């Protein structure tokens, strides 16, 4: 359990938005994470990569935010890309996030998936 707020950085590459998540995303930090994502989506951003490689721990409340983001993007015929560490890849697959989002372990793969 980490009582520090999750840190969110925004970057842009090509015409894509990259949301970089740093720190644990757990019961305590998930509400802040959710607020950041909601604000971002409210700006009409739809080509999104969620880079979670620097989030060493993500619990079910954090996974719910990722899943809800993917579902929100599906409404506009977009698919969320999520970059995860190799350690967390299994967790995302276990919770079937890979059925709603494209999971990769590298930012390059996520970027390339938009050109396919």
C-alpha cells in the first residue's frame, strides 16, 4: 500500500496521446488516476496509449479504471493501448483487459499498432 498519489505525465507523439503512469495504482490512488483519465477523455482525446510500465503495483481498483477507459473508448470505435511491464502483463490478461484493449510490453509496439 502506497499513500503517495499516482503521478501522471502526458506526452504526444505523432497524433497520439501517451499517458504515463508512475507509482502504485491501488485503492488509495485509483480515484486520482480515474480523475486524470476522465479529464483527459473530456477533452476529446481518443487515440490514447496508457503507459503503465512505471506502475509496479496495480490492484483491482486500478484495473477497473483501465477497463472502464477501454470501454469508454470503444464507444467511439477506438481501442485503448496499454503498455505494461512483463511482470504485470499476466495480471492484465487474467482480468481479460486484453479483450478490451491492446496490451504490449513496449511503447514502440503500441505506437506501431495505430498504423496497422
